[in-house]
């Protein structure tokens, strides 16, 4: 019998990709207005420069283990002082942002580090202004609260994930526990973070189900921990070698699964 449901945060309950897209749009639009640079092409150029730069840093393997992507580096402050790599990130990100935006502009034919710096400061403000939650998230949490124990299991920097929760404060009260990989020290798909979550809830792996959008973290990790998993596949992505127990297109399909269990 299922007693607890573990939810992923980004792109499962929070529509993080849309928030990032909107922040890029607002920031790149400024460059278009000021220098007639195509905002679509600038976004692509900055995303590419950010990925390239991010993967060159010595803390890159740590960010992969904890689950912090290059675009989170463009707006997070990483004020997590409990780990050397977080301290390095905190020192590095101001230059990383400036360099990523400057490199993107340069690719568009504009060599202007000062403007790169300006855009690097605008992007985080725009991202904080644009928190999106999927419309069904609150409805489903409202229906499940009280019937099941609910746990939020998210990869990332505690400082940044808590910032996301601060700008969408309505989500937090639904959860009995919140587990952030950067606090725990390992991220999904490492089975140990799932085992830690099960221990917090005082339940057995057969009594919990994991719901998430990412096959390589949420689903793979749940599989490794011997838990049932639900893959929320809103955008008809191709399935790879990781097989979820269930696949849904909309969170409300979860009711039927829980009923069957």
C-alpha cells in the first residue's frame, strides 16, 4: 500500500524551463532594443557560451552530482557555506555570468563587456520575477494532502532551491519533508538520497512512489532504490533505456495509478 508520494520540484511542480525562457526573453529583448541584436539568436549564443564555460570549472563534476545546471548558475547566489564547492561557486558565478553574456554578445558581433555585465545583472532579477507553477500542481497537492505523506525531493543548491520555494511560498505547506541534494551531499539518481527520504518518512520502499519529469535522475534513482516511479512526460519525449513503472502526460493521471495501487 502506498503511504507516501515523493515529488520532484523543477519541471514537475514548478515550470522552471518556462521561467528561464521568460527571463532570457526579457533580458535578450533589451539587447535587441538597444543594439538591434536578434533576441532569439542571442539567447542561443548565451546558452551555448554558458554551457561551455560552466563545464570548464573545477566544480563542474560536483554540480553534476548535486544537479545544478548552467542556467541556474546564471541566477543563483549559492550562499551555501557547508561545502568547498559551493564556496567556489559563490566566488565564481559573478564572473561566469558576465563572461557568458559577454561571449554571447561577441558571437552576435558586439564586443561590449560592460553591456555583458549589465545583462548578467538583469537576468537574475527577471528570473526571480517569473516563477511559474503548472496549473494542476496546487490542485493535485490539495487533493493528496492528508491522504498521503508528501515529500519534496529536489536536486540542487539549498540556497537556490529555497529561493525558488520562497518565490512560490504556497507550495511549501503541502510537504511533510523537503529534501535537497545539496544538503544531503549526493543527488538523484544516487539511491542513497531516496533511502534517506524513506528513513525520514519512516516507511519502506514499497510504501512510496516517486513522481518526476527526468528519466536520468528521478526515475533512474527510484528504480535503483527499488521504488515505484511515475514519469511525467508532458512533452512527448522519447523514452531511453530507463523504464518507469508508470508514464503519464498530466499530473492528474496520478489519481488512477494511486487508486489501482
